[in-house]
């Protein structure tokens, strides 16, 4: 018996499932925004990157950048998460490991500037 067909079948199964990524639905986005709003109203810390990942999954890309504060001539470090699906991109901003603005929906144009920390 030749192992080649079995290896080929295993490779196809592995790469076929690796290419599949769960889709982010509007319900997922609403869940993040509901939790964000609830925490914001109570004055408690916002969502951490891990909490967002537990709802939306792993981002497609993560960048570290700086964001200028409105009230001061100072820049602060932020982390940006990018989720890409069907040719559209969601961009999330974290400051001090906290989500700093609501997540726009797939059909909602993004804010021109994220809310400043």
C-alpha cells in the first residue's frame, strides 16, 4: 500500500481547514459594542484585547502605533487590530490594553479619528 494518497489527503484536509476562518457577524460586533457601552457607563475599565478576541477571534493584522492626544501636545502608544472579511476591514484601537472606541459595523463607515484615550 502506498502512503502517498494518504499523505496527500491529509495535506488537503489540513490546508483546507487552515484556510477557513470564522466569519464575523453583525451579532459579534453588537456583542462587543454592548459590552463596551456597559463598561463605559459604569466607569470601569474597557474591554481588553483578549476579551475582544474571545468574541471576534484573532485579528488578521496587529500594529503598534501612536495617537495624538486632543488636550495635550503628546502622543500615546496604541495597538490597532485589523479584521478583514469579504474585502472590508474593521479597525479597532486599544490604549493601555483597553478598547477605546466602539466597533463600526460592516456596513457603517469608520470614524475618521478614533476617540482619544
